[in-house]
């Protein structure tokens, strides 16, 4: 069943069958870094209706938008990005757009992008952005607010809220839209879990890793049961990021800095992990960190499907499953004798996923429009097509992207054709979609960044012995935050 038929299924309010499609064929990859289509640009878009069966709420406030968004040039739309095959997506889903795609390696991408925006040649109209740099670029005068492109918050009703809340400037204007998102979960080695925790089924593992005290308890358990040979985690930095994603209390209350119970719990958690050598102390994503995960030295790590693909070779996407009615009634599983009794236990292998104690993300890909663009109408057309249009997003979901549509990803979560052999019979979206819907962005990102920096600095000093007690850590945190925020 093709992607167009999937769309019809998604859009039908009364339909209950699963989203079902065959994965699209892809052409030969090219090493070219730029590509220009040969067809005319059009800025017309079709607004797709919402699936009435989904529970969504449209914003009631509408910002002022220009009555007419136009192109001021007949030149090709210039797009900068760090995904090598992104040009193929433009060809596939936007054959009407004349464009030039400039691919840049990620390690030099932001320097190249900044330089290009200041030049007169090949100045970007549209460009990719990652989660790490998104906040700074949202505050920049070099990027346009969506309302200047004729896109309002009411157009975003089906997107995961955190994705556009991350991209607002100080005036609360949205400056970027995500076309791929990366909610994060616990990814664990089933065999190691069985050996060190006594369980490997996702339901049982989820119960054992449901909160931060449980994480600490399991770190002890793994250490004892493996006699120190295996660690629950290969690093403490990932734990830092996920822990503070669940922090909801304001750092500033009644004009004063407040370090609550989360602060105390975190310091004690990190102290125990460090003092008792319960983690591998490896730098996240380093060669040593990856080796620990892939050589059965670490039970789990935090990550998205993108991370799983990068670290352990997960292959995303949709696979047509055989209709149960078509299966052979006489087929054998190969593990029973003629009497029907099981002759041997199946070997425990592979990976599975469970929710982390805090809902968070570890990446994603956004698109932004430069304030110097003379192709605003075309840029808006591309933004709508790749981040809002149901037909396009359905096709990308079938190809394995976690797209920024709640209704589509909920359908994927319910679709047996997304059950993964890699994850031993789990549909990863059934775990990830609810987590993505829980993610919240701090109301004061700058204060959150200050707090994050201070916590890391003071924790390092405490573990090194330069600060003697947790109470002193708390006191210095409050003093440092007050100085940074000008409250002292």
C-alpha cells in the first residue's frame, strides 16, 4: 500500500485499521554537494484537515501576519544543510521547487553558515539547525519569525509542542520548525539485563528503572552481580542531561534563588555513582564509550532512534508484515519436540527500550529562514511541505523518520508494520510517542542554562574534594546564580 493510501487512512476519522505501506525505494546516492532542479517554483500549498479522532487543541491567539508573502527574486532557493541526502527529499516531495542544496560537513557547518550569511554569493535562504544551536539562532536577527512567512501557531496544532517552543525568541515569536525529532528513552542490552538484573522483558525492566532512586539501586545491583565487570551506565554526563530534563520547579521564586529537593537528590546520586565507581566514567559518544556499549560492558544508555542507529546499528523504517491469515497453520518454531513440549530456552539477545525517568530529547533537525532571504514565499512553501503537510510527513515516517506530527506518529505507534525485529518485537514508537508528548521546555531558558553550568562546575569541584559538603555545594550554587542573574 503506497504512502498516499496511508494518508487516506490517517485522515479518515472512523478508520481503525493500522497505517500500512511498503517502504519507498531510494535511488543511488550521489556525492554531489549541490543540486538544482529544472522545474518552475510554485508557492501554492494545500491545507490538510485534521484527523477528528485525535485530541488536539488549536491556539486561540493569532499573531499579525503579512497579507502577501512574495519572492523578490527568480533565482533558485539556496538551502544549506548537514544531511548529505537532504536534496533527495526536496526532489521527492517538492519537485516544483527550483533549488540549490549546499551540503556542509557538520564539524564546520556553523562557521560556514555564518560566513555564508554575510556574503553576497550563495547566501542561504533556508538552512538546517540542530538542537544545540537552536536557541541562539532563534534569538538572532539573522532569522525570520514564522509570522513573517505567513505561518502562525494555529498551523502547528499537530506538531509536538516542545519542538516550536524551543525555537522562540525573547518576544515569543517562533523562528524554526522541526521536520525530524528525537525523543529519548533507555536503550538496554537484553542479555546483560538478564545476567545482572535478573529480568530482560521491557515491562519488568521498565519497573526496575522507573525513577532515579531505582537507577542508583540498579547501578549497585549490576556492580555486585557482575563483580564490577559490567556497569549500568558508561558515563554520568548522560544522566545529568536526562535528570534535569525532569526539573519543573522555577529556580527563581519571590526574587530569590531556590535549590529544592531535586538539587539535593542529584548531588547525592552523582556522589554515590562516582565514589563507588558505579559508572564507566567515559566521555559520551567517545570511542571508549561506544566500545563499552558494543562489547557487553554496559547495560544501558539514554538515546533516541537516531542515537540507536549511530551507536548500535538500528535500522529505522517500516516493514510490511505478513497477514496472520496468510501464515501457514503447520509452520514450526523449531524449538519444540513432536509432543509439542519446549525442548530448550530461546537465547536472550538483542536490544529493547523503556521510558527514562524524565522525558527528554537528544537531537532533532529544524529549518530556519534567513532574514536576508529574497525567496520568502518559496521558503515558506518548503517549510509547510516538510513540517506540516500530512502527505509529505507520512512518506517520511514510512522511510523511518520520527516526523513532527502527533497524529501520524500515533498511527505509527499503533501500526504492527512498525514492529521492530531489532528491538525484539517492540514497536519503538509505542514507547517514544508518549515520551515526546511529555517533553516540556523551561519557561526561562537563559536561567536554565546558568543553572546547568553552575551545577556542572560545582559538582566537579565537590567530587574533586575542593568543596567539602553537599550543603556547601548548595550555598555556592545560590551565591553563583544570584551573581549571574544580578540578584545579589
